[in-house]
C-alpha cells in the first residue's frame, strides 16, 4: 500500500452496544474486531471519528420507507430500547470525545451534514473504514465516499457483519471490482502505511 498522508481519516462505523449485545441487531462477531479497531484508533486519535447510528423514538417518527423498517424492528426504537445501548462499546467509548462523534439516522455516515463539513474543512482525501456491518452501513458509506472521489481503504480485520455471506460477498466479490477507488487491506498494513502520531 502506498503511504497514507495527513489527509487520511479513520472512520469507525456503528461500534455500538446495540450491535454488540443480544438485541434484534446483534452482530456476534463484533467483539472479534474491537482489538484491531481500537489499535488503529489509538494510533491516530486526532484522525479518528466515530459514526453512531441513531433510531427514532417510534416508527411513525421516521421518514418514508423507514417507517415500515422500524415497524419491523420496533424493539430497537427509542421508546423500547434500553438506556445506553446506543453508546459505543468499550474500550472505544473511552477514546471518543463528543467532538469525535457524528450521529446518523441513515446507513451512510454521509447522512450527517456535520461529517461532510468536517471532510471539507480538513481536506480529507482518504477514508479508512472500520466497523459494522460490512454489507450495510460500511458499504453505504463506502459508496458515498467513492462517489465523492475519495480513496477508501477497508481493513478486512476491522469490519464484520451479522451475515457472513454478505460480509464475504462484499470483500471477495464486490470491492475487487473497484481497484482504482477501494483497497482491501489489513490493520497492520494500514499502520505501516500510516505511521503512528507522535
């Protein structure tokens, strides 16, 4: 991998208790990527941001087809969700300050205008995406980044999904079709190409 510049940003997607604990959206393999994601976040604390999925209080408060979506997943709406389940998992919760966190009501982090403003303000040209789920929120964010001309790096040991088939399809079939725009890599390779901040 070619060296990564100071215009690189690590975006941690939806590493929240909602997906780590036994809820309707449980991703059992999330715990397996926490050490690698944490290692990268600690190596570049000033260049790491956290995307956090938000949910409406009730299905009818959502927009358009999201109403039907949250009728199906009513157990994860705000009125039924246990307090704290939208928080980041440990130890990422100890790393992330309020200004490093961007809430999104959509699959893609680009659903946050504040995030887009941050990219423009810091002239970001490369995103390293980690988190869950490979075939949903990570993928949606990836395509939005590609459409904006950004380089995207996906470490295989930094992403996972509740669907192993979906996870593997993205990494093995879909992303190799985009070699000019997306690199499938590893946390170790990213750290070698992006020296740790002093």
